[in-house]
């Protein structure tokens, strides 16, 4: 909280998701992560727990799943 006060910053959004990370066995340089269930809520306090205000990042009326229109939505990140 000291840094937040010193820089006059405050929370605006809380993001939550489930992540599965994969690491290579030959080095620690690369990583692949798969995120699912991305949700957000507007935040004006310092809570770290999502609540009933939390909504999906995807617009549920436009997207009904992945490109095939079925199944969960994923975010895949590859870091090298």
C-alpha cells in the first residue's frame, strides 16, 4: 500500500483466469501457457477475490466458443 500511496495509483480492474503452464525439460528459457475462463470485474478497492460482478472477457452474444463454435475459449501464450 505504501507504493500505491506514493505513486497515487489505484486498482481499476481485476482479471481472473485458470492457467496451465508447460515448461521444457532441456532449459528454462521457453514456456507455453494456456489460459481459460478469463473473467474481469471493475474494481475500486484492493480485493484480490473475484465476486458475482465478474464477467467473461468474451462477448457471450457474439462468440459461442472457439472457431468451430463449440467448446471452451482458450488464450495460448508462447514465451521464448
